[in-house]
C-alpha cells in the first residue's frame, strides 16, 4: 500500500505553488478532439538514463503523434468502479492502462478503445487512509478515481523514460476539476470548502499534489484530461 509522508510546505511555498500551477494542469484540447486524434500506440526510445548517451527501447506507450524528441507526451488511461457504494460492503477497483500490447496496431480508430489494446493494471482500493494514521475509510467512486490517478503517476519513472508531459486521461470529472481548480482553494483554506465543511479525501489530494509537484521538479509536466468513459 502506498503511504504519503510529505514535507509540509510553508505558507510562502504554498502560495508559490498555487500561482505556478493553479489552472495550468488541464490538458488543452478542443472539445471535438479525442485521444484517438492525438495519440497512437508507439514505441519509446530514450537515452536519459544511459551514461554513454546511446538509445535504448523503453517499450510501447501511448505516444503523442507528430511530436519530436524534444517535447514527447505520453497518455495514461485511468478508470475506477465502486460496488455497493454507501454501505459497509463497498469495494472499489482502480484501472491504469499505459502499455499497449505487443500486437496492438500503431494507429487505430474509435472502434478500439485504449483499454482494448493495452495491458490493464488493476488494483483494489484499500479501505484505509494513505497517511500515517491508516484510518478506516469507506471506499467510494471518487476515492477510487483519485487513487487511479496517483497509481498512473507512480507506474513508471516517467522522467527516466524521457517524457516532457504525462497526460492522465479518463472519465474523471471530480479529479480534473479538483486538481485544476478546487484543490488550491481548499488547501489555502485549511482543507475546508467555501461553506466551511471539511474536504473529503484530503489524504489522497495531498498525495496527488505531492506527486505532481515531484514530477514537476524532475522536469515532467503533468496534465489532466476528462474524456468519455470507455469499456474496460
């Protein structure tokens, strides 16, 4: 189980992070554009972790089309489901898809979803918080979608693979709206909403923020893109 134990930022550091990233984590694409228009099942080569500078194959990834080696983008599909929500029997599953199968065609139309042609990494959402307290918390769809985004960012050493941008895509309205807008106000307000009520899933929001900031420090931009749900 992942556990987030982060360094608590100062007020000045929080303000700087808010000014630098608030509203800038949304993937910019026209409403009519789909991931099929922009990404294909390609191969990634990198020399980042090779002292000799020689190139080696990372593997198959969903790669942004027509992008040079100076600004490569990779897309990671995420999804999550919750069964028996609101009950003591609730369970949730997170799915991450970033690695096309070996026999997947490079270019494919919308008759084939990214989930169809990728290895799907499935993880059950733990029923404990992701801080040092490990408090019991009932699984929900929103928690599962947040955790799926975190898993996506932790699946690979994206900076060592040489990516300039990692795009987290999925039917993630709660995650996308939160990370691009709400979460910054919540954090400045002591993790309380405008109505004064405590924010839910603070442990996961802090975890996700910490991972985004960590990747930024490593030179990898993170973007979030809400796209229609696909069959898994």
